């Protein structure tokens, strides 16, 4: 998919039969891009409205950071920059160490950020409320993630 329909060739088609009932059905990539662009414009418009409602319109000097897998769509930065009238960048996880090749994309930026934030929160708890653990950060992350699993 693409966030900008003008970036897609009108003659380019894909088979969407596997997605629906399994029959052979071809759809123009441009048609899909039109739908994606319209929905993203709508989402950005709603987000921009919320930013304005909170009184932050015009006070985003660093701009907007897009995260998640959708942030990898072709043309999304330009579309977001127009919608927010602000600089836009794609966020990537940083400050991670170890074997991070599989989680170094924007799809994992928000999750990695939340884990880092949670770890910082547990370190800031007063000693009386949370005794200092002697195990490493890996155990703390494991415990944090386990809390969300059934």
C-alpha cells in the first residue's frame, strides 16, 4: 500500500482473492492507495483536532513522530506534514542493546518506548513501597510483560 495515490501506477494490480473468499479478483493498487490515503487523512485530521483542543496547536517545535508499522508506508510523512502543518519523522527504537535486529523498525518503537518508560518508573519508586531487587533488568522486563499475558 501507499499513503499517496499519485505514487502508484494506475496499471499495477494485485490479486485480492486470497484475502476474501479465495476466488481470483484483481484490484488496482491505486484504488487501494486512494482508500489508504483517505483514511490516513481522516485519522491525521482527528489527531490534529485533538492537539488543537488540548491547546498545543503551534507549539510542536519538534514536530510529530509517527510510530508503528503503518509509519513505513510510502508517502506517509508528506501526508502527515500537510495535515499537521509541522515537521514529521518516523520514530525508531533507540537505547536498546543486545540482539535487536528484529525489533529495530518503527513497528516496535512505541512498545520499546513503553518498556523503557515502565522500567524507569520502577526505578523511581520509593524504597519503602518497592524493595530494591537484586536481579537484572531482563527479569524486570519479563515480569512486566508477564503481567499482560493471560
